[in-house]
C-alpha cells in the first residue's frame, strides 16, 4: 500500500511501556513499516511467557510484515496488575493496549499454548478486526485437566526442562536473549501461577462460546501448527523418574495419561480447523515450544495467512 505509517508503532524498532488505563504494558514493534490497512501481526505468548520468547519469530517475520509483541501484566517488563489473570480479562487488556498504542486493525493473531485461549477470547471480543490466526500448539477448551499438569510438575521437580526437552541445544536466540528467557524475574513465576490457577475456568468459559459450532473465524484464514508435546512430556517424565520423583500412584496415573496423549493432542489440534472454512494444518518436529526451535515454521504460517486475500 502507498499510504504512510500512521503511528510511531508502525515503523522502525520501538520498545516501551504503554499506559493502558491504570496499568502499563511493555510493547515491542519491529519489522517492515506498516501502512494504514496492512495487517498487524500480534503475538499472544503462552502461560507465564513474555514477548521476549518470540524474538526469533519476530526476526523471521520482519522482512514481510509488522510484528508486535507484548508482556502481559506481571510478566517480563510489565508491572503486575490487580486484575485477575483470567483469559477473558487478558484478552480485554490486549484490546485496550492496541487501542492505547494506536495500532489499528486488521490483526493477524499468532498464539501459542495457553495464549490460544486468550487469542480466541480476543476473537470473540473483536471478531471483525481479526484478519486471520496462526494457532501454534495451542490449548483448547478440551485441554487436559489440571490434575495431569500438577502431576507432571511433580515429576519435573529438579529437572532441567530446557536441557531435557532439547531446547538448550536447539534454540534460535542470541546468548543474551536465551539467558534472560531461562532466568526470568521472580515476579514472572507468581504471575504464571496466577494464570495457571484460572486456566481451567478459562477453558470452560471459552467452551461456552461454542466457537467451533459457529465457525467463529468464518472464511478468514487459519493456520494450525502442531508440535510434539507428548514427546516433551515423556522426556520430562523419564527424567523425573530417574530422579525418583513422584509416588508410585502418581507415576501410574501420569504414565497412563501420557500413553494416550499423542492421539488426544492430535484430535484437539485438528479440531481447531472447525473455526474457519479456510485452513491449513502442519505438524513439525519441535516439541511444544515451536517458537524456540523452529521459528521459521511459524513465520511460514503467518506468510500463508497473509497471502489469503479477503
């Protein structure tokens, strides 16, 4: 398009805290300059994750689109919020952030893990402003119950997650970025816990919207990318078992769950294709955190969405 950028967030590399009502949210913009009407790529990170974890994806997307990453309140460089860390609340915070920064629609929303719940709440909030979506190994309304997450966390006690799951050896970050990702500030853990506490109710609230039945995205493009989450979990289980973690009963229950995890995960990921009549589905070799080891795969999903003209 020939029009000029309309806000400072539409050109160059910009990172700063944005005042959003009574709170401040850290926002980063990079990539190609954006003209009015160009789709803005918006990253919604997973539970407890900040925008920094998407730096490698941002580098891949930068040559062909404008990309925006943000730290939810209480994560990364954003001060904590007094609001509950529920998915619908966080979707509203994202909407308010975009408005405060003057980042106009349309939006291509890229979400990972629990960020998928937040992103779909954002879709419910602003359906006409979403150009398309890229759902990266996202949680859904049918995600596993909290019991299994708690059991896996018990088995992971003392386990080096990044090393065992293969991210230490295969990440695509600079040394400085990786050091910060591996050692987040202490406030991040508290916020991650607050988000996790309300995750189960977030699944239920999203399910009540029946987005699959209504094909919530209509004919807008949707790319769904599946990782090997089951493989990650089995590696972590084995490492925890070697450390003697968990009781016999906890191990038995979790192992039974893990044995059926791949089939259940594939079903959940593919079911998301019901959100739209214009879809693509891909499966990659990465574990759950595809943005760490295969950012190019996510960038390709973004490029496909952008190539589908409305």
